[in-house]
């Protein structure tokens, strides 16, 4: 009996998620490759407007209805009332000057068919861009070297390579809500089970499977958490942000989850043990 109870208290990686298109639908994985910029194929594509400004679900919640399925060298997009389209990842061509929350980035433009498809879906001129290997986005460009190392990079994610949330944190939140919300409202990459609520707030360094991660800072939440991604529309109740304001407010804002940066490379698998190193 003691062995069974001990096993139940183990902290494990319960689920893995990527978002191939920034603000697009989530994709659950049984395993994922950890790269310098985060999980492979996570947020390597992004939508920009006619002026090259990045577009997210905060402004356009219908983005969450676009399903992006990675192909061997590209992406398949699906969306309501639209034909599927297969896109080749550009390796040459035109780079544009864009930015993600003020951090400059120079991605490659996809082809005209991609722009036509996304413009038809968005009902306004938009373009798709891709982050190839040569498209570097240093973390220090946004955070002035306050977090991580000078050579750390990030994808098109808002600020950091990975986001981790404990299942217990969501369970605690849902106990306070009239209607529970799914974990994917918070768009984590890694969900861990077997902890106290928000245990991750105390972590500085962890090992998941064989890979170490530095736990950098809490994730400050915004109105995107109120987008019902299954409908592509804002929750009229303003939840869960309204409830989080009551007990997760900090000097930085409402926090939920922790941002990570990998300090190793390899493969993560669902069910991997999570060890707190510091």
C-alpha cells in the first residue's frame, strides 16, 4: 500500500502541446523534440497584417479555429468553411521586418497561395510568415538580458521557449468557477501532474525525463485566456481572468504557470518523471 501511495505522489509530465501556428489550435503530442527555441515545430508560423505587424488571438479570436498540422517540410492548414491547404516551408525568398511584442524578428514570407488562403479566412489582407533556422529571435531583445543567457533564443512565442503549468493549479481554479475551463485556455507546452497547486512557482530548475530546464519567471496572463478556442470567440463572462484577478494578482499582473528555457536537448515523452533540482 505504501508503494502505491508513493507512486501516486510522483510528479510526471501529464501532457505535451504545441501550437504550430501562433494563436492557432493546440496539437497534443505523445512526445516532442526539445530544441534551443523550445519544442520542435512550436510557433514557427505566424500571421501578420498587411503592414507586417503580428496578429494573435487577442485581436482575432477566430485564429484559434485554424488547425495547423506539421508536414515533413511544411504545414497543412484547416479551418471552418475553408478547403485544406498544404504549405511548403520557405527556405529562400523574401524576409520581412516584424516583431513580437517589440522584439524584432525577420521571418520568411510564405507563398501567394498561403496569403490568399489566410486572407480569405480572415476576411482582410493578411500574410503568413515562417521562422526558419536562419531567423533568430534573441530573448534579450525583449528582456534586456534580465532572464536567461545572451545566446538564448525563442520562437514566435510571446516571450519564452516553453510554458509549464501544474494540473493542480487548474483544478484549484476550476473549483472556484461556475463553469470549468480546459487547461488549453492557458496554452501550455507542458502540463505536470502530482504536485500541489502552483508548486511550480517555487521551482528554479527541473529535470523532465533526461532534460533540464531553467524556470525563469511566472507567465503573466491576458485577455487571451478568455477566448474559447473551440468556438473562436471570447467568453462573455470574462472567465477565467475575472476569477484569477481575485487570488493570482501580483505586481506584474495575473500569473498562471511558469516560463521555461531548455538547458539540454533531446526528446520529452508523456509520462516522463519530473524532478525538482532547485
